[in-house]
C-alpha cells in the first residue's frame, strides 16, 4: 500500500477492483465508509455482486480475467477526454522520455520476443530509453535521457501509451468484459474526475487482481491509471493492496518470496554471483535510492554472521545458499516434488493441501516425500494428507511430524499490516498443551541442526558461525527483544540501536536484518517506548497520519512518494491536504509526513531572498533509477513494458483485440496439474472463479474448527445464476458436481443474482463462484475448490491463475 487505512478518509472516489473489503477487510471498509459519510463515492468492479458492491455508488460487473481491458479502456478514455493531470504527468512520470525507435507492438506481442528450448522470453533492448550516455556505465541518469516536453514525439512514452490503449474504446472493452458501455462510461467519468489538483482517487485491490497469468500487469495497469490522474503520493490517493491476512506484508518484507532477500533485495544467484562484487556490479543500481543496496546487503550479512563477516571474506557472502535459477515458487516446488526431486518439506503456517492450485494432484504429489513437518494450530489437511478420504495410508511412506503452534493471541511480537504499520502485539493468554510460539520452534530447530553439525559435515561453517544469541538465562522463550534489535539494525562497535537506515554502511560497521524496518525498535523518548509499541493517539496534521502510533516502514513514512503531493517548485497541489511544502524564504521544507525525497540542510539564510527548491529535491520517485513514475516500464517486469489484455489460459472466447490468445510468457508445468481446456471448450463451457467468505479465514483451518463459525457457514457451495439453475435442474441446497480437466468436486449449490450470465461479444457466458476455504478436516467439512484450479501462473511471480478457469456443473445423482 502506498497509503494506509486511516488515510482513506481523505479520498474523493474509490475504485475497488478485484477486492471485497466489506467481507474480507472490514477495517479497510470501516474507513471507506467514513469517507462515504463525508461524500466520497465508491465504485466496485467485480464479477460477483458482493457485499461491497451492495454498498457501491456504481457497480460494474465484468468477466473474470478481463481487468486489463477494463483498465486500459479507462486509460484510453482519460487520455482522449483530456482528464489526465497534465503537469503531474509531465514532471513526475516518464511521459516525456524518448524510447528506442525500434520498439514495436504488433498483434499482442512486444518487440524482442525470443524462444529458446521451448521457453519464451523478451529481450528488452528495444524497450530502453534513448540516452546521451552509456546506461551500463552511468546507469539510467534522468539528465542523460532524451525527452520531449511537448509530449508530441511519436517515440515519447506518452504517445506510445496513447497509441497502445487507443484500441480499447468503449465498444471493444464492453465486448471483452461484458460490462455495458453505459456502465463503463459512468465509471470512467467518475474516476477520471479525480485527475485534478483538489481531488484524490484511491485504488483498492486484492487477489482478484493478482491471481492471473498476467497479475503483475494487472497491477501495472492500476499504477499507470493512478500516475495519469496524479493520484500517487497524495493524501487519499494511491494504489492500495488489501492483504489476505494481517501479517502478509510482514512476511514478504522478510523474504517469503523465493526470489528476494529481506527488504526486497534481489536474491543471490549461482549463475551470476560468484563473489560479493558481482552482486554490487549487477544488482546495485548506479542511480536512485537502490544505489545504497550494497549497504543493506553487507549489514544483513553482518547481522547473520557478526565478527565472522569481514571485508577479507566478502562478509561471508559464500555462506549464503545460491539460488539455482529454477522455479522455486509453490508450483515449481510441487512440480519437482512430483518428479521425486524433493525429499522433505516444512509447511509452516500454510495449508497447501487446500490453498495451492490443482490440490488433488498436489496432495498425491506429497506422497513422494520422505518426511513432512507441519507447524500449525490444528491438524490441517496438509498434516492429514496421508489419511485424506481418497488415500490409503498403508501405501504412503511419508513420515509426518506435527508441531503444535501458538495462535497470535498466545505469543508476542510485531505484525505488519497492509498499510506497512508495524505494531507490537502482546500475549494475552498462554497457549494450550504443548503448543509453542513460532520463535520457540525456530530456535529449537536451529539448535538441533547446529548440534548435528558439531560432529562435522560437508560445509558446517554457515551453521556454526551464525549469530544466535537469543537465550535468556532461566527462560524457556528466546529473547524477542534481541531478535528485534537484530532486525532493526545496530552499530557494530557501540551496539547502539539505529534510528534510521540512513546510518547503514557497506564497510561492516553496521548490522541490520531487514533495512526497511530500521527504526521500528528505536526509542521514542516522548512516547517513552520503542517506535512499534507507541500508541500516541494524536494527529497534528488533521490528515489521519498519527505519526506516533506504531511505526510505518520505511522511516515511519505514512504516505510513500509524498514528494508528488507538491509541484516541482514545492507548492502543494491541494493546500488543504498538504503533506510537504517548500518555504522559499526559509529555504526549507515544511512537512507533516516524513519526506520521501533527499532533504538536505536549509538552502537559505533566515530573512534572505526567496530560494528555489534544490534540484535534487525535485525528484518525486526516489527509488526509481530515473526518478520518475513509469507509465512505460523499461525494467522490472519480464512480460511487457505496457499492460495488454490476454485471455486467461482457459477461456470461453477467442481474444478479440489481438491474435495472441494468452500471456506468451505464462508459467506452465508438466503433468496433470497443468492440463488446460481448449478455447471455448464444449465440455467445460462455464467460467469459474474462487473467492472468500466473511465467516472463514484463509483455508479455514482456524475458523472451521470454531463451533460458532462452523455452524454459520457449514457447507461448501457453488454460486450460480437462476438461469443456469433452471438449465441444469437444481435449486438452492441441492448437491451439484463441478468439474474441470484437473478433477471434480461435489458440493451444495446457491442460486442467486450474485453471479449472472454475461454477454461476451454476442455469446452468453455463465460465471460460477466458489469459496476456497473448505477441506476434509475440522468441524465444518467440504470439498476443496482448488482441486479444480490449473497450475499455471504469472511469469514474474508465478502466482497461480485461481480467478478465471473453465468448468462444467451438473446436478449430482441421489444414487
């Protein structure tokens, strides 16, 4: 999230797309409703008539998997009707930057597509800027990029974008999405009205956007839209992801994604990083704030290996396991598991037997493991995979270990919410029986591994030399404060807890486990406690920033990119909601939020002549190498510099906007889990999508074991339209069979207007919704929706395509 939940009160128009906050993110919805009470408008875009849609001023129903067509149509409408924020676009985006004249886009394919050994990739040379210097040597220096401030050159980003989206007129978008043209126009007009200095438009999204074979480009489309309207970096604006649970943000901060190190630094790869200097040369940019990445990496290595990490040994760089460049996402792991290449797995706080794609095949695949460790609150479907209904336990060799874990209220520690706020959570009660905190379990596991290495091993040094100083004499639990200090960062010599990541160094004098969290454990003398424990309920700004309530990474900044809230001269676009303002007489900034740009000492003497903003303080997007928001992505995504509509891998129709049916770089695997139906398959004529329900949480492992919630939502169900119900001869409560090329399930049916048939280019297409929170364990049991989903994914993230696939549905026989 660029902004945070309380900031939603500053919003004029919300665009909620691929999200259902009323059911799944009630705290977010609380602040959305407070904004509506003040006059804000809510647009909800969703295939289903959700509870959020019931509260919307405009509800736009669209076919699952067509978000980019919908958003590119809005971008086209905004450009054609001059609704974009011209000065913001000119000064704060790369709209004026000139692109390689050899860049092309034809029939759904960008220039540079190559295929080798059956795998397609893009060579991005033609996507790059025209430069006066050498970007390899100098980096992408903004001053060296050729520009056209009139935005008229056909090779400038603005004209390339304009041409690209011009195909997405109202009629075409309606044919693709099924959304009526008059509804599209209402949405586009209303959200387009926020492209003014005194207006703020807020995008709210969730996994309805991300869980597609083009999920990254869905997110890119949202960013392009908000940049055009000048809605990023302002109060009430932003692109704001609603996470699936309270600490998903925290888990990604700490490298739960296989291609990242803590703090979103790139992973170390065997094929390109043979020594520390290789990492510095290839993954530390020469411009932008990421040019400090060497400081973050060295400080992390010092946190892990302490005195053993020295300049002479590359700070123990060789101790770090190197990524083998294979797909190590969920689907990649299960693909290798199916081939017998993975012998053991630890499933910690996750339930892949329910939550992964193609779970019927996934559970069968787990039989290839020699051992499985499950760390969870209840015996989940994953822990019980060996005695699942379709299995013969006598034929399964896997040894399963179950470690009972404490729930969040039974342990202490920090949680990082969607708004990037770190807050310390205290233990309310002791866990039952033998359940232990995650910290206790991790501590004991590491110590057990270290004990084994005391007698030798192939390469024991990375284990034996690791800093592990978390014991408290006489206490059973590890010292969570010592863990926090290591994460926050400290001076190696003085042991001072660092207040800011600006203090981190690449010479080994600082240690820091996760640079973006630096400052969260620093003492706030006024509050009388460390930053993440603060609960000071004061807000002098009047904008809902509450700077002494918890800690927001990075640097306690509540709204990132806040330099964008003022023009290049430092005058706020909207003086009533100013985040930063340049005082030309004093030669300094007046701020209510932590500035997201390079603030230096005052540039003028008190009482002197007016002083302009120093040039280095006009950069609005400090993290980007060129310092500007990217309407056109020269790097960062592998599948195209601009969002483009592709059909889901399983689709009821041909792609009508180009000859390229699917995302050309989509991640695919071998085996039954990745089998997909043909286009407009007669065997599987309906579009299916998965969703959540308010009564159950994630895979339901906790809530389906809660008697009250299990009673309220006791049955797995598929939602269909009255017309489809009549066609297959069912009514609400009947049993139905839902089937795909991967498998079939039996569940109840719910007949309502939540899902209705849609007109897609003259063809009627039915949509079926299914919750993914049921399984064969717990009090409330039910079929697993993900038995039906395909193992295909986004080329950047490998997130599976859960939200749009083909199925059939029929009445279940009573006999």
